[in-house]
C-alpha cells in the first residue's frame, strides 16, 4: 500500500510504515522462528504476540476436509499439532496466524500431502480457530513447508484493523518456519 499525502493519508502511511518495518526484520525474524522463539520472531518485525493457543490431535482425518480428508483415510498421519497466534503491529492492526504441523509416517507421504494442500480447491487441514473450513482463512495468505516427514501449513487473516497484504504475507512466511511444539 502506498503512502498518500494530504487529508486521510495518515492511516495509509501508518500501514505502509508498519509493513516496511516488518519487511526489514523478516530475515532475522525467520531465524528466531526456526529456533522456536515465537515472541522474539514477532518482535523482530516490530510486532507483539498478543495470544497463542496450541492443540494436539492424534488423528488428522476428522480435522481436515475435501480431498485432503480422503488422503488421510488412505494415509493416516502420525501426529497433528495446531496453533493459533494473534499478533499486533502497534498501529492498530492485528493478524491471526494459524499453523498446522502434520507428521506423516513416511517422507514420500508427507511430500504427497504437501503437493495436495498446495493445490487450490483440494481441501486442507482445518486450521485452529476456523469453523466452518474456509470461513476465516481463505488461502490467500498461505505458505507451507516440507521437512522430511513433516508438513507445516500456515495461513493468516486480519483480526482487527486493516493489515495490508505485505504484513499478512510476512506473517505466514515467518510462522511456517516455527518447529512443531
């Protein structure tokens, strides 16, 4: 979002400034995320973690939909951890970020799962804080990562204010780096 001059430009400039700061800290934020330092990862972006909730499931089928659910019927997961975190950018905007860590028994099954969830319209794991599927997290601000037998799925959605696309994109790029809880 570009900053504007004159009347009404203050909000746009504030959002642009927050996004600019977030982009500057993205590299160091990802490094903190990879080490599991949640609060530090967000702080490096100039954001503050407001809330975090984590939940563990043993079965992925009931916590998925579409073709992904059918995949889990043929290839059950070993473990499913889901997290919902809310971050505040300090400029009146909050973002909800949902992350799912799906552990599969075999690396090739994890690779097949990632390929499936990355394809539009095939379904997904039901993200923590989402009901019904697709109501809050639309797939527009999405990222995933494959690490051997683990598939990490992250999505972001505005919670309050008007966070811009760069901030939402940055949020998922950082969140997908977090190790499983």
